């Protein structure tokens, strides 16, 4: 794959897009396969670089898998983890994908040992893992930090405990929930994450024989069991992908049918805010229709844990608000450094002022094509959206970020009448 995209705008989005399974659901689900001796069959898995990275990590640990294509943007993966013989996530893999930390809970629970490289810095913030480690310690694990690695062990197994998170952490909740599934006794997680991806993981674990209650609320109870068994699970639709394509209709004054399940339920505050901005949402069979009302009204947004406005749609929403009829405000409350797209949008004629974690977006009449650089996954798509709406040619560099979390972008955009060119 090359890492540049060329887009000549303005273009209008009109058509149908199939929403894939969620990246942030499938990564913990793949890690969950480590908890069982029997196979796990995952359906509706998106073909993404992050999925490949998690599969290489599992392979390195001794797992095997088989991939069958369901659709061009969806796969069926059958995983077998009955011959795990390595318990280390090396730096080379963790530095590519921080979600590698998700093997910690399953390996500690099943084998009583796990070594994971400490993730370094990343484009959107410091991203510590202290809450994952404190949670494992509360379950009785011993944690040692040495040579850039976390060495975790629990030779006598994990024991249920009550753990209250000081802040909501998505993968932290998932990691500790997976660890607690095979612990002796009951674990209660308070101030747990309520994200649909956490619910999806709990539902899959329950199909595998776990005993989890309260997922989707801020208190999750896990009664430990001695073993898990075979299960099949279909990954929840990607609400962030759905929101991103809804914004493509919004920024180009177009219309799009998003197909893939009950998307309205997955995006409550996003849809509320988009209606305020002038987008119209109608329920259709197996999805939702999004239509522009013809203008983009300015709005104020604060990113929050679910069910609040998702940080993973902040950059893409900002791209649309650059063309709003007035001044919008965005407060980024989850990640301290998630405004890297602002300077790039500025190169395309956007008028945005940053004050710490707040962005003031002063709507302009038009954006113009420019050479820009993608800095992270969601920022990459914000530039794609701006480029589709802008006048003239935009070349976006370093779009390999996009392949980590969006499948078949060129094909999906072509399905709604938008041409983008991946440069050779
Ligand atoms: N935090 C800590 N200590 C920890 C864990 C988190 O201080 O041990 C802080 C973080 O620094 C951050 C906040 O808690 O300020 C929330 O972080 P969280 O742990 O919820 O983030 P995450 O689990 O690492 C997941 C998604 C992210 C998404 C966030 C927030 C996955 C694989 N990643 O990350 O997705 O932004 O939740 O919703 O599920 C993306 O897809 O582009 C992406 C970055």
C-alpha cells in the first residue's frame, strides 16, 4: 500500500455504505480467545491493519487461526489457542498497536504469567496503562516494571476483588473484565466503561461460558468460572465508521444510507448534536439514512465517555464545522493532544483557534485543496472529509494511519459517488 491519497473536490456524497464490524470491539475479542482451550469463531471482522497486528501477536504467542472472507469488508476468523507457549508481547508489536496490552488480562488469568512491553508515547496523548496494572494487582497479580517491560505474574491464580476506576477507561475495563472471568470468586468493577464495545466483549465472554452481569452500566459484576468453551460471535457494527460516513454526507450536503444494524442506539449523543447541526436522520431497514438539510449550523461539543460525544469522532466533526454558518466550540476531554489535525485543516483554509483543550472553529465559506499530512487514524479521515468538500486538489500524506481502522475506504466512498486516488 502506498501512503498518499489524492482527492479532487468538491464532490457530493450520495449512496449506500455498509458499516463494518467495530475495530475497537474486535481487538479485545481477539485477545479474549486466549482465555479458552476451545476455538472461538468471530464473524463480521473488518479487514484492518490493526486486526492483522493483533493476529500476528496471537500467532507469536502460539495461537493459530483461519480467515474466510464473508464480504469484501468483512471476514470470519476462527481462532485456536490450545498451544500457547510464549507469554510476551514484544516492543516491535506494542509500538505499532497499543491495544496489544489487551493480552495482559487473558494471559494472567489463564496461565498466571504475562510480559508486555510498555507502550511509548503516541500522537494523541501520553496514554498510560497504570489503571490496567493497578486492577491486575487488585486481583492478586505481582507487577514488576523492568527494561521497558511489564512483568506480571499470578502463580496461584487471580482472586476476585472490588475495583473502582478513578476515571473511565475502555481497554482498562476490558482487560480487567477478561482477567476476572477465570479468577476465583466475584469481581465488581465500579465506574466501568459503558461503551458498546465493552458490552460486545461481555456478551461474547458470556457465550464462552463466563458469568458477567451489569455490562452497559457503570457497575460490572464478574463471577469467576473455571473454564470457557467454544463460542461464535458477530462483532458489533463500528459506530465510529458510521459517524464518519454520516459526516461525509453532512460536509458535502449529500445523503447516505448507512447499513449495518441499530446505529441510532450506538450513537445517541452524536446524532443529537448532528441534528442540531442540521443533519436529518431517518430509520431505514437495517440502518439509518442521513441527509443534509442544506446548511451546517454551528454547534458546541464536549467529548466524553459513552454515552457522551465520542472523542473518536472529534476530528471528523471538526472538519464539517469548518464550513458551518458561524462559530462552533469543541472541548476535547479525553486525550490531551488530539488537535493535530487543526494545523492541517488550517492549510486548507479553515479558521480554528486552539486554547488548551478547546478549539474555536470559525466557519468559512469554502475550503481549498492543499498538501496535508495525516497524524493519526481519526485525523486522517478528517482530512479526507475536508478534501472531498474543498475546491481543488488535496494530497494527503501518511494515510497508512487510515488502514489501521477504516476498511475499504476507496470502495466505500466510490459506492456513494466519491472518487479518491491512492497514489502509487
Ligand atoms: N488512562 C489513564 N490510565 C490508564 C488508562 C487510561 O490515565 O491506565 C486515561 C487516558 O490517558 C485517557 C483516558 O484515561 O486520558 C481514557 O482512556 P481509555 O483507557 O478509555 O482509552 P483506551 O482504552 O486506550 C480506547 C479506544 C480509543 C478511544 C478511547 C476513548 C481501543 C482499542 N481504543 O482507548 O480509540 O479513543 O478508548 O474512547 O478501544 C481510535 O479508535 O482512534 C482510538 C484512539
